[in-house]
C-alpha cells in the first residue's frame, strides 16, 4: 500500500484546499495521472499520483484544507479496478454472545457521557464545519445511504428549527426583523486576497493622488491605425498597451515607483515587469507581463489577451503570477468612475484606470468642447515616494497619453 502526499508546490505555497477529487476509491490510476485539483492562494493546481494501482482510500474530502506533506489517500499497487476499500474488505467477525449483566448506575452514566462525536461517521470537512457552527454531530441526520455525515448535513442541522419536547418551555418567537441568510465559505483565494489587502493598508503609508486625461488623441489614433494594425499583427490595438507603455516610460523617470522596501534598504528594480489586474471567477488575480520595455504594442496586446484568457479559465501558472514591479488596474471596464486602488505589496505603486466619460471641458482659448475624459488614480507608498514625486509621475503619464504618437515612435 502506497501513500499519496501533497507535494512541494512552490516556495511561497505551503497549503491549499481540495477543490475536486478527479478520481474516486476503486478507480484505477497510473503514475503521473492527475487525481485531484488543489486550490491554493494563487492558482488551482493538479496533484498527480506517484504510483500506479487502485485508489482504495481518500483521507480528505473536497473542501478540506491540507498542507504540503499531508497523506491524502492510499494506492494499492496490486489491486484491480473496482476493488473494495479496506473497510469493505473486512469480513464480519463472529459475534460472541455474552450473558447480560446488570450495570451499575455509575457505568450507565459513564456510557452515556462517553458517546461523543468521534463515534459518528463523518468526513473531515463535516467535522470542521460542525466545530465552526458548534453542532453536535450525534444530532445530525446524514443523507448519505451509508450513513456518512457530510458538510451539507451539518449546514442543514444548523439551519433546522430547534426541536422542543412537550415538557420544555415553549419556543420564543423570532423577532420580526429576523431575515433569511445564506452562509457561504470564502474560497482560499478570496481569504488570501482579503488578508493581503488588509496587510497592505496596515503596513504601508498608502496615499492616492488623482488626475484626468483627455483620451481624444488615443481614440483618434486607434481609429486611424486600427485596420492597419490588425492586418499586420492579427490583434486589435486596445487602450491597455498605451497605459502600459506610458507607465514604463514614467517609471524610468521616477524609479522610486519601481522599487520596494527590504528592511532599511530600497530595492530599486531595473526591470519592468508590469502586473495587469484581472477579475477572474475565483477572485482578482494579477498576471505579470515580463520586460515590457522590450515589447512593442502588438506584443503587449497579445500578452494581455493570453493572460486574460488564462485567468478566465483558471489556468494561470504560478510563474505567471509571481513577481511584478508595478501594477495597473482598470476598474473602468466595470463602469467605475473613480476609485483608490490598494497596493499590491511589496510593490509601492499602482495605477488605476477608470471609465471614459464625455464632459464639457474649457480649452486653452476659453472655448468649451465635449471631450472623452478619464480619471486616473495613483496609489503609492509614502515611505518611499514623496507626494511631489507621485504627482509628477502621474502628470507625466497624462502628458504621454495625450500625445500618444511619441509612445508609438518609442516602440
């Protein structure tokens, strides 16, 4: 019998949650076959079997938290598919009848009090949920035909109305303001996002400065060059490549926005790996485009398309999410007019884009024109970046976006 363990995943990942078992006890598996999907802080990864044989036992259920090195199942290398689990193989023992003897009152009392949750057949996830909800598993009715209690059984017991005997005090009516609720466990990724966002606000001296950009020039340029761009590169020219290029150019002028704190030192990065925040089904992820300063507009657009597609399919690799020296987030695609983005620690700067709105603007000659305007937000760590530096950084981005032909010439 061989044990299947959670393998080393990555330096920064030591635990995860079982999202789905891809095989069940009795199934035949081969060495290298994926047997379960594990949800980690960053991505979902498949855990493969190190052995060939039959999966005869699983020790953790879907929804259970596991750590690297945990034994999650057992494989019998000599069994055949469909073989019963060790529990089912046990032959019934011959019952030995003994003459009943009268129990003392102390023995009866002890027998009653020692019947605990450990005597109940329940999955680890169900036991964990019962502890969270303070539910006595012996009072839970399982729906499993084999009598195994699962998390949904515990939830049902927690939501069931309290039963009272005739001799007990009548139940107190619920107050009028009581409303139905639904309890939903946070995914591991959502828990990690919540934890890191709070940490970023608690550890960094975070401030946000704002500006606005006239998008007329970029919109006109895209209209003029779109057909030619698509014919040459087989991809559309979007807005994000302009913002990415402008950010890199501004970072070169203001390198403290491309740094991080390491103890009492500043690590000023001389590379430009830009994270692009993407809303994915499991929560916000920030895939990274590497060496953006060496890419042209078409290459950036293609990278964004590939990474965005992987985010929606939940197929991003760990290497595509790690690192990054600066982040761009676009709340405008969801209709956001203005926001204060939170730093993606240990980075010290994040640029927030917003929706484009036509507004009446006073021009230099005092005439009034309707222009497509976008608010920009730059959140920064005041421990490294001074306010004046942050303002100038954002003004520089505004200048480049309002004269995008320079960016195209740069490459």
